């Protein structure tokens, strides 16, 4: 009888051991699935970022150039007395966005990128790293821009730029690397708006990253938070 009980206890211990092994296998499988989902999400996000780069930003840059080639002036400039400045026909030039931008393009017969939808060609919707919707908008403007001086240091000159609003830090860095080959918010053709006219000589990272939640000034981003955004300038050829 005692021998039978010992065998029964041993059998239970053996079964318990198998259960622990099975649980370990399940945990490993779950870890692999979670890792695969995370990698898949990153790949999908990068694919959307690439689409924004090529089908939205670069396509709008080409549309801007097509407008110049066809009309001989930049968007919003005076045809009779060109200034080579975006919105130069106004005494105080500002941004050209939304319906105003679409109106210039339509009047010149320039095909606009697809964007978000018909009538919203200047917008593109995407998801941030937390899966929340964001919408970037393109405008054009003449802004202060730092350039190497004739002798040394940097000087500020006026340049026409594409304004890209509501970029998450990840997307801004991605577009920066696509345009300039490296991430630097201070130098190159693609800059953070607050640093475009900076005459310093030190390379500078983008002011925030994905730890910043929208509408806050500290790194308090939670999984459900909408990620904070920045504005970037992309310098045009004309």
C-alpha cells in the first residue's frame, strides 16, 4: 500500500513537471508572437513613413517645381513684379496652405498629390507609435534660413520652404534621414522649424522624441497617449 502511494505521488510530481515545461513553452511562444507583432508594426509604420516621404512630401515638392516651371514664378508671387518669394504678392508674405494652395495649383493646371482625399490633397493621415491618428499638413512659406557666410560662420537669408506640420518625432527623423542622409535638425535641406535660422555651428538633434505626449512639456507619454508633434521646413530649389 505504501509503495502504491509513493508511485502515485511520483506520478503527480512527474505530471506537475510536465505542466511546468508546457507552461514554459507557451510563454516562449507568446513572447515570439509579441515580438513578431512588434516587428510587424514597426515594418508597417516604416512603410507608411516611406509613403509619406515619396508619395506626399516629394510629390508636393515636384508639384511646387512644376508650378514654377509653368508660370515662371513661385506660388503666390507677383507675375508683374516677381520677388522670388512665396506669397510675395502680399506686403507681408505668410503661409500658403489648404484652399489657397489648392487654388493656385488648380489655376495653373498642376496636378496635386493624392493626399488624404480629393479636396484634402494637402493632408496625410497616419498612425503614431502608440497607434493614435495624426494628420500632417503641407504649406509653403518664405522663411529665415541660415547659410554659410562668405568668409566664416553662418548668415541668415530668406528661402522658400515646404512647411510640414504635425510630424511625430519618429517621422521627422525618418524624413530628415531620407532628405539629408542623416538626422540633424539644424543643418541640411530638412530642418526643425525652430532651428532653421540658427547660426550656431553645432549639430542638433530634434527637440523632442516619442516620450513626449501631445500637449505636454515633459516626457510623460503613456501607451494610450497621442505622441507630441513638431513642424519641419524642407527647402525648395526656387
